C-alpha cells in the first residue's frame, strides 16, 4: 500500500495537475460568483425582489449539499478524471440553461442543476490536489488552486458585469458555458487517468460508511467548523452587490472595478495564506481572518462609520480568501486517499448547507425599501460575528488531534 502521506501520482507533473484543476475551479467558481453580483440586473427582468436574491444563491448551495451526500456514496469508486469531466459537463449545460431563464422559477431550476454538478466538481478537484501533492506542500498548492477564486473576481466577474451592462444579463451565462466547454476538451485531451486511489478504496460504499464518515470525531469537528464558517459568510455575501449599490450608493458602472480590486487582494492573500499554513498552521491564519472579518462587519454594518466602499470590499475579500484557504487545506489532511473524495463530498455538502441556510436566513431577515435599499443587515452581521467566533477554536482542536501519534 502506498504511503498515505506521500503523493499517489509521483510521475505526474504537479504543475500540470494544478493548472488543470485551477482552470476547472475558475469556471466553477465564476459560475457561482457571477450570479450574485448580477442579481440587481436580472431581478427586474425576471420579476424578482431584491430582498429575495438570497434564494437564487441558496438554491445552488442547497443542491450542492444534496449532491455531496449522494456522490459521497460512489465518487471514490470512479476515475478522478472521468468524474471531474462529467461533473463539469453537467455544470456548463446548467449554466447555459440559466442564460435562457424566463422567470424566477426557471432561474432557480437552472441554479439547482448547476449546484448538483458544481458541488461534486469542487470535491473532486480538492481530491485530485490531495492525491497529487504531499501534505508538506499542500498549503501552497491549495493556495494556488484557490487563486482561481481571485482570478474569477479579478477578470471573470467584472467582465461579466460589463457584458451584462452593455448587452444583456444572460450573456455572462453563455460565455461562462463556452469557457467551460473549452476546459472540458483540454482535460479530455491532456489530463491523465487517475485511478491509483481505487486500490485504497473500500470494496463497497454504503450508507453505514457514509454515517461513519460523518460521525467520526475528527470528521465531525471539521464539518462543524466549515458549517459555522459558511453560515457566517453567506448571511452577508449574497446581498453585498445590492447593499453597496442601494444602501451605500456605489455606482453600478464601477461595480466591475470593485470586484476586480477585491479579486487582486484575494489572489495575493491566498498565495500568502498557503505559505503561512505550511510554515505555521491553519488555525492561526483562520484567527487572523476572523478578526479582520469582525472589524469589517462592525464598521460597515453593525455600527457604520462611513468606511469607503473600496476599503470595505478589499478587507472583506482579504478575510474571505484567508478563511477559505485555511479551512479547506486543513480538511484535506484528514481523510486517507481511499476515502478522500467521499470525505470531501461531505465537506462540500456541509459547506452547501451552511451557505444555503445563511442565504435563506438573510431573505427572512431583510426587508426592502421603495428605493431598493435593504433593512436588517446590522442584525445579520451580528449573527455572522457570532458564528465566526467558533471557527478558529474548532480548527485548533482539529489540528491538535492531527498532531497526536496515531
């Protein structure tokens, strides 16, 4: 049996694998990220209330959670390459369907279908990185792959916002789908088969094994910290575009630049965070993220002090980038290779639950004024702070258990 603390694929170029996975993550994250900033654009066209935009983001993440549970039963029995291409193909078809949505219900259906494919695509991507890169270098590798989040913010989201402003809100959906099709063809042509983990997988995956993955103490702590992290984040994230435009009166024409600046900061943050994790630990970087996040929420929502919108957005993206790299890198160090994709599917599932509950809670807490400005963001921010406080502590406990002799 291969050493579970080394690469399963020593003959495959780490750089090439990270490039392919990063490209997949770019279109996957862009598909998810662009919808929320576009909310104020498509809401009037589809008859959606601004205060109800959380349903659009929440439907994706809820579907992702369901897909995580289902896929965890069989995903470790598949070639990683085949599984990744299949998930990405479904995601791009669902995204194209979103571009032809004609009302609220059809858009929700498209986002549900996208979530059913996007969630597994994410867990497979993390599994490929973990199979290929040993733990000693995994923080940097995860930081590089999660840089796709920043690139989507720097280039993808601003470009999508500009295309929607100049042409139509549906154009970004079609462009993203075409980009994904190109990456699918590239993966089919150049990505090697990845089946080494099959020798380490269980002969049969059952509901009993699924429950076992959920209730093992270390796993349960990991799922709990990501649940709290996503709850905290998605009480705020789906409503940022509407809030800065209608409450803070930030011009729509400059919204793309705002996301671009935030994305640059996030890209740099993720690179630095990956190196910090390898040198120190994930709970320390998570604590820095939490403190920054609480500061931003306090001065922007709870007790507004007139912080410039650009500064608010930069600090928010810094905190989110550091939180995401810290939480995901630590999670990849827990499962054995034979259970890695199943574990990460459940991890993605819990992420989706946290995101959707946070987004749905926001729709219940917020009300909309005649000028489309939102009431209730201060209460959401307070709740978000409360959940955030648990994350670094739980991560510290997980790290302590990982350091104990096995």
